[in-house]
C-alpha cells in the first residue's frame, strides 16, 4: 500500500463546480485526482524541491559514471552537481 495522508480541502461552490467540469472534460476520475496532480505540478516541477531528474540529466549521470568507471576516476558529489548545471 502506498504511503499517503488524507487531507480535507474546502473549496468555494464555484471553484468546486469548475473543478468537477475540468476533471470530467480532461479525463480525471474525480476532483481528488485533479487536486493531487495539480499540487504535484506546483510543488515538484521546476522547483528546488524536485527530487526527480530529466532524461537529459539521467543520460549525463550515466555517462559520467560510465566514464569514471572506465578510468577508475570517481568524482565527488560537488563535481557531479557542477557537471549537471553547465
């Protein structure tokens, strides 16, 4: 079972109805699913709290690890961060 926490969210009648319509039009099962995705986008996408990597970042990390292994020259976390922010 997924580790989750239930919260209560109070919306104005207008916002709740608009959210229901939006959810129905765009294929969400319910307002909860829409709210969950909306919060995730706000909190994690392009944010300093985002703990996920883009495909390009993953490719760079894989390449760096592969090259380091080939040369037996592992680098520090700081060097990896520097490479990723170029």
